[in-house]
């Protein structure tokens, strides 16, 4: 999977666009266009066709305008990409009251991020090392930090806990998206894939030679009705991650 980086455009132009600190570049712009409309169309292209299809020309086609019309509002694709990221990160719900204390708040954050990745799978291609410095990303980070503020952790530990939660969700969501795309990309459902491999698997999977794999694999397959369940992996993993954070919180308060 190709990794995309934010912040590849002109920093001044990108930040001005993100924070809407400047008006459109020319009074000759088309009245039916705006930065918001262009960004929304770009997100729709990425959702439907993936980041590899994203271009200024493709966004213009979706809007039914000439490509050059976009440049009145957006400096270029790199700056547009930054705003796309900030826009979708603004979709996560941020309720004030979440039951269950800090653990409930972290669970809510994890589920919001999980749903966000499933709505916009192209986000999984974006490197996390260079975050977009936009209003929605900043508000999201502030909200997530407040979930663990005042529970005895240092500022660094608070940041690390949020990084742990969002990093886990990123990995789990990638598995879910890959599983969801498997049929369309390979032309086989999971059941068809296993049916095609079953005759050969029975010849090489010697239970006497691999007893633990045979026992556990059969038990998991029967329980999950699949070799891999993204939903189970997410639920199981989230509980274990939260257990680990709870151990840290208890250690700090001891």
C-alpha cells in the first residue's frame, strides 16, 4: 500500500486554506464553487476510487467544471489533500458526557476512529508522523487528550496513551478494510477461497505434527465461522489495550 504524506504543499498556503484565513484568490471565481464544495468532491473521489484516482482534473470532473476553475480556490493538490484530511477528521463525535469514566471515554474514541477508517479507507494510506495542523485535527487531539486528563498520568503518558489507542485502531481497521476488499480484488469469497484450498490443506496439515495449530485453528474457525474476524480482533484487542492502560493508571495511583 502506497503511503501518502500530508504537508507536501506550500506551508503558508496550506495553513491559510486550513484555517480559512484568506479569501479566494480572485473575484473571478465561479459562484457555484467554494473551498468546501471542492474539498467535499475530493473526499467523494477518494472514498469511491481511492487516493490513486485523486487529481485536480478528477475533482473538477465530479463538480462539472474546468480544472483551472479549482485553482481560484485551492493552490494545488497537496494543499487540497491537507484540507481533505482535516475535514474528515472533523467527523468524529465528541460528546461531553460519556459513561464509564476514562475507560468509557477511551472506548468511545476508539470506536469513533474505527468507524472513521471504515467510512474513508484511504485514510489508512496516510502517514501519521506528519499530522495536518488544521482546526479539526487540533480539536480532535485536544478532545482525545481530555479523556485521560486528571487521572494521574503525566503529559507524556497522556499523549502516549492516545497514540496507543489510535495506533491500535489503525492496525485493526487496516485488517478490516483488507478483508472487506478481498472478494472484489480476488474474485473469491472467503468461503470459495477456503473451498479451493481445503483439498490441499488436508494433505499437508498433519494434526500429529502441528497439534496446537490444528486444535486452536479448528476452535477459532468454529467460533468465528471464519479464519479471521476483523470485528472480533477489534473488540478483543481494544479490551486488552484498555486493560493495559488501567494497569498503568493503577500503578501510578498506588
